C-alpha cells in the first residue's frame, strides 16, 4: 500500500473546490426554495446535506494526514471544516485514531464506534438494560434522533474530553465559538425561520447519512471481531470493515469511504486513490462486499454471536435462546 500513500496537493485542491462550490450552490438553492414555501426548503436540503457529508470526508482525510502534504494545512483546513460539520477536529482526530487502533477488538469496544453487545452480555442484562440497548439500536434512534443529538448537542462538549489533554479541549471550545458565530450570522442575516427550515434540515439529514455510512462500514453479516489475544490489525481491517460497492456517482459523493477495508488497512491513502487500489488489486473487491440492497438488510443486525462469529438480530437471539434463559 505504500505507493498509494503520497498526498497530491493539486488533486486535494480540486476535490476541495468541487465539493465546496456545489455545497454552497445547494445551500443557496435550498434558501431560494424556502422563499417559495418553507417545506420546499426541506426537500432542497438533500443535495446540500450530501455535499456536507463529502466535506466531512475531506475533514476525515485531513485528520489522517492524507489530504495535503503539509500537516499544518491538513490541520487548519480540518479545523475550518469542523465548524461546518459541527465536529471538533482535534478531538475527533484523537478519538478516530483510537477507533482505527481498536476496531474489531471485543475487549476494546466503545472507542469511537457504535456500541455493540455480545449475545452473552445481552442475556445477562436485566429488562431495563435490554430495553435501553434495544432503544439505542432501533433504526429511528440510530439513524434519526441519535445523529442529530450527536452533531448538534453532544459534539459541543464530548464525553471524556477533559481527560485527553488541552488540545482536544481547545478544539471543542474553538469549534463551539465558530459554530456560535455561524449560527448567529445565519439567524441575523436570514432570520430564525430560514435557520429552522434551511440550515437545520441540512445538518440533520447529513448527520443521518454520515452515521449510516459509519454503521455499514463495520456492522454487516460477515464482519470480524476477536478478543485481544487473537486480534490483529490486518484481519480487523480486511474482514471487519466492509467494501460498500455503491454506484459510481454515490461513491464519489461519499468520498470513496465505502472502500473502507482498504482505508483501515492503510489510512494514509488519500480517498481519491482508493479506487485505484481496487483496480490494481481486484481480489480486494471480493472481501466484505456489500451492495446498496445488501446494506439495507444489515440494519437488523444488533448482537455479536461469539460462537457463530457473526452479527445476529434480536429475533435470531430470541429463537436461539434456551427456554430457561428466555
């Protein structure tokens, strides 16, 4: 993978411009539709939300140091984008690095990933504990309420930030100031109704799309989890991360993040180089492959079965549960 890891500043600028310009145009179109009728603005928010997701992918590459050749440029571009994506860049970069270091490790869950219980853990919970987990994993919460809460509220003061040192804390404070200025500017110039019917739908839709992409990258039928003694980074990358084989336009709009197994294998590869890796190594196309239709069936997967070594649904767990335990 080493030959693919070189940042290309020229291509990075092209990717940046071809994302920011359509995003601004889509925001303006949504505002223009708002002038006709507020509900039309919500419909027009979809294109803008997709490009906001792509801006997050640029921020993601900045965090890995793969967007630009200069670390300083990566960091400052990432911090600026963090105001638009409502994500404190330095805090996120720290927690995301932990995710890469522990993904697929059953003994190190909870570090920048989606909470996943094993079958045994779920069966040991009381009714209240099971109910809480079932609510957390419900699609309406996972892809609706949860993403909006995370990006609008939780990112304003993330859990555990005080334990991470001064840089993540400064990142949260600076991002919050930037977000406050952005929100005040929108409300002052366009009004509270435009903020409600134009800006908020864009943010809420993009947060749900982003969480869905993150969900499907590791929560699929043939994903890979192991205890620490048997865990290896390479196995976790290739078999614990999916290849989300989206149609080419959607792959471009999502910054090729669907080629996630290669990204976890080598996070320094710029996102625009990931398709070339698949072209040069076609055997990678057969590992963890999910089509758009396949992915829709994965939302039911909620529990890791250590015996069968696969994710199962609540209904499958209920069918497999001994009568005494049930």
